[in-house]
């Protein structure tokens, strides 16, 4: 087991068809105690309970500093340590540049970028004290290729911000043996795009994917297992593309 007795906090993991829950499930199978943090307490608890009794589901909005800190206090109260943080919570909006309003910008950047910062700040003192930890941030191929798949330009900007933030955190935290890495998923079939992709859109997208299929949540969970575990012990500040070849660079 790759994560025996590790404590892993995963944000946005209550959505059962999502990348966060697939990661939570794989982490639990590999021996981790998993904490699911999502907006709705009942959904978080139900998702955690479905993994077994050792796991915990908590409610917090990752862009709310007080809620984030209260959740991490509960995690430390129950488990006493945090080995892995997966910054997975995110939302997207398929809107064009000139239609982006302040509230769109705030909503999308708040969850992906502010949420990644606040959650990381909340766990870093513990990881520093432990002199070990792994932070995995879920960015997007949209950050690298300038969108053009589903989310608007503000989504690309938020996810590109995550890449920069993660790399800077990797430099600062390396001396404390805390690693920080990103995953850039391509188009993965989850609720984030559910019902919003027409068959024509899918066909057009597939034409640009050498592996000739959309991704599934397992593809991302396996990458998150690599980065969360000691399999990636000498990697920090990297960006791991999991996109079926949609972007080769
Ligand atoms: P999803 O919609 O299935 O899950 C996202 C989860 O985040 C939901 O459970 C939601 O409740 C939660 N969430 C939203 N705002 C939150 C907040 N403020 N605080 C706490 N939780 C919050 O989406 P998914 O496809 O599983 O996406 C997971 C991550 O992967 C996101 O960051 C997304 O941007 C990224 N991503 C997805 C794809 C894709 O194709 N699915 C591609 C690239 C990147």
C-alpha cells in the first residue's frame, strides 16, 4: 500500500463522479485516512462514509479563510497530522472574454486560486513541523493552451495562476521537505461538463486527442496517487500533463 497511515485532505471531493472523489477512493484503497472537504456537510460526510469508517467529511468553502482554518483544526484534532493536500475544488464557466463580469471573475478565481492559497496556508505549518508533506494542485490544460475547450478566459487565468503559485510554493517549501506539484487534466468526463457538451463538440475535441478518448476520473486519480505518495519523492514544482496527448509540448 502506497499511502499506509497517511492523512490526506482532498477539497471538492464530494461529487461522486468527480476527480476529487476518484482520488479519495484510490487513496483510501492505498491505506490513507481521507478527509473530504466540500461545500455541503451532508454530501461530504456521505462521500467519506462510503469509503469506510476511518474517513472524515467536512464542510468548508475553500475561499473562506475562517471555514478553511476551522476545517483544518478539526482534521488535526482527529488525526494529529496531515501528509497530503489535494487542492481539487474548482468551478468553470463557458463564457467569452467580453462577457466576463466582476462576479464571474471573482467566483472562478476565488475557488481555484484563492482556495489553493488558503488551503495550502492552512496545512503548511503542520507539514513544516512534520518536515514532510505533499501538496497536489489540480490545474488544467486550459492554463497551458489558453483555454479553447470549455472554460472561459478567466478559468484559464485562474488555472494558470495555480501553476505559478504551486511552483513558487515548491521553491519556498522544498527545504522543509514539503513537495508541491500540479496536474493539468485534459477533458475528463465529470459533472463539471455534464450535459454541456454536444456530440459535435465531443467529436471535434476527440479529433485533437491522439489517445482518441476523453479522460476518466481514474486517469487523474492515478496521477494524484503518484504525486501524493513517495513514488514522486524527488519531484517538486512539476506539472504533470494527463490529457491523452491533447497538448504535447
Ligand atoms: P466537479 O464539478 O465534479 O467537482 C468539483 C467539486 O468542487 C464539487 O464537489 C463542488 O461542490 C466542489 N466545490 C466547488 N466550489 C467549492 C468551494 N468553494 N469550496 C469547496 N468545494 C467546492 O468537477 P471535476 O471535473 O471533478 O473538477 C475537479 C477539478 O479538476 C476542478 O478544479 C476542475 O477545474 C479541474 N479540471 C477538470 C477538468 C475536467 O475536464 N473535468 C479538466 C481540467 C481541470
